[in-house]
C-alpha cells in the first residue's frame, strides 16, 4: 500500500512539473506570436514607405532605368558572384 502511495505522489509531482512547463511554453509561444505580428506590421509599413519613395522618384524624373549594356553588366556580375553548383 505504501508503494502505491509513493507511485501516486511521484506521478502527481511529474504531472505538476509537466503542467508548469506547458504553461511556460504557452507563454513563450504567445510572446513570439505577438512579436511576429509586430514585426509583420513594421515590415508592411516599411514596404509602403519604400513604394512611396520609389513612386516619388518616378514622379520627379529620377528614374533608375538602365541601358541594355548596364543591365548586361549587372547580370554578368551576378553570375560571377555565384559559386559553382558542383
């Protein structure tokens, strides 16, 4: 009978510790989700600001249009920077 009581006490203790760990995990998860939402909102605000700046540059006539030669040079540079696949 004493063995059964010890098993029950140990089992209850382990269940309590598991419950505390689950609560801690849930709190951390909630915090990470809130942080994720804040970062997404910040990203969207920065994206809108970037689009606004780009549209203002287009209106002011300061467009960043490249000639074919410049585009080819950029492509060649990008290819050179890539490492071999093998």
